[in-house]
C-alpha cells in the first residue's frame, strides 16, 4: 500500500517517479520535489556543530572524508555534511584546504584508503571528520596500521552513532540521529499518505555525542 524508503542512493528522479505511482515517504533523505514526503535530520547544522567542536578543541587542520560526487548527487545528506564542515571553517576564518578533503564511498574500506590518500598529500592534519561512522572505522584501522594513535596523534570523529561506535577503541565521538523518532514519524506519515491526509515535512535535530576519540590540540 505504501513504501518507506530509508536512505539509499537511488537518484531523486527515480524516487519521485515511484512516489507518483504509490504513496512514498523518504527517511534520511531530503527530496526537493517531494519536500512534504521527507523525514530527515538537519545534516548541515550537525556537521557544522561537529566541526565547530573540533575547532573549539584547538584543531585547525581538519581533514574531511566525504563521498564521491556521484554519491553526493544522490545522497544529499553527505553533501550537506561537507557544506557544514566547510562553513564552520570559513566562519572560523580558515580557508578549506582541498588537500584535506578526500572522497570515499561511505564504506569501511574507503576510510582506510582515505588515510593513505591524506598521508600522500604530505600536508599536516590533527583531526579527521569522516562523513559516516563506517568510514571512521576504516580510518581508525588505517591510522593504526601506520602507527598513528587516536586521539594522541590524530583526533577522529564520525557521523550516525552506529551501535558499534561506542565500542571502537577508543570510543568514537560522533553525531546521533534520532532514528527511533524518525521511524515513528515515518510510520504515521505513510499511514496518513495512504489515507490521503496531508503529511507535514519533518526535520529533526541531531545530537553531538562526545566520547574519547578527540583530544585537545596544542
């Protein structure tokens, strides 16, 4: 009777096409053509605050692992996290350095590869902001293999607060999205949509979860 579509990498045009045939609610996606059918968190604000936290901890050379332009085109939350990171640097009077922005594919292995890409640049960095926890896990492994300690040598943050983030060594500082609240809102919204009732746009706030993977930089 209806579809709740969570995240994913399908282009917006395809989701809009599906939504014209069957009631559809998109969760963790912001679709410009279907704003009222979307339930999502404010990724720009969350990424801005996470970067601001690193800045407040004394970090200035902050690397960011985003996703390829292909992923950014279909997964707008990743692009918004990059925008939040960039804006926080600009507001702090810093110019984002393209050498410190590398692309992954949101999977663990790409985080490991990203570490090698950053080290090849031979440009110093004291912190890494991975656009999701999966890549942060890969970053942790890549740094370990290079003998780089977290957080003693390099601080590390992720995004999503996956269940295993609290059990990484050291436990990962990240951003928690209100998944349960978003899930309840999605269930109510799809039922309203099926009944042809109006559905409101739902934008949720995320929460910075501070653990032990960030150290003040001197």
